């Protein structure tokens, strides 16, 4: 029997190599023959003990990287947040929860309640409402993009100030620029 007599499900058609005389229907490579070693190994490993014997007795040690807080000499953490065309430079420090954007109070700069809610989201998710003062300068884009940029910057600064907050902020998707 030739290669071409095999059922289609066991064969994969491949074109002939360059410079070779073309066959009538190309060349057929059997998947079972190609992966015989891999399949025989998987047939031999049926239990966890078999897998440990193949992999070795010593389990690989996973070393958890402990992140250190990043703060300047004034005890602040800085981060840059971006969304659409807006770029925000954000500094956070422990305080009473006062938020200043471009020299104005948050309620004056972002008058719409939806934008104020966007800025409050990272603090709510991290569980640190009212514990940090925020100073942000933002430029470019519209108000919605600017609010998203400040939110992104606050999220990044919070995880730099306290690395334990990274998991909650990352799970909420606040550390990713859209």
C-alpha cells in the first residue's frame, strides 16, 4: 500500500520540497509515525508516580519575588497613567483622601459624578478609601480620557506604594492601559 491509500484523517498533505519533481498529489506524512515517540511516552506515563520518576524526584522550587515599595524621599509614590490621548502624572502619599487635579479639587475639575466615580474606583477595589492624598497633573484628550488616565496612574502608584495591593488592582484590570 502506498502513502496515498491511507484514510484522510491519518494523513496530512504536504507540498513537495522546492526543486523536487512534483508528484501527482504531493507527499503524505502520517501523524502517527511523526509523533510515535511522544505518544509512546504518554502511554507509559499513566500515574503521578510515573510522571515524578520521569521528571525527577526533586520538585522544582518556585521562588516568589517579593516586591519592595517604591517611594521618594517625601514618602510619595509616582506613576504615569495613560488613556486614549490623555497622560496623567500622579503622586500619592498617606493623607486624608484629598484629590487635586491640575491644581483644582477633584469635584471642581471633574464636575460629572461619573468621572468622580471613575477616580474613586482604585481606592474602593484596594480597600483604602480616604487613606491617600492624590496630586495629579493631566493633559491631552477629553475629560473622560483624563479621568481614565488619572485612574490608571492612581492604580499604578498604589501598587508601587503597597505591593500587596497589586493582586486586587490587577484582577480589576486597573493596571492595564486600554
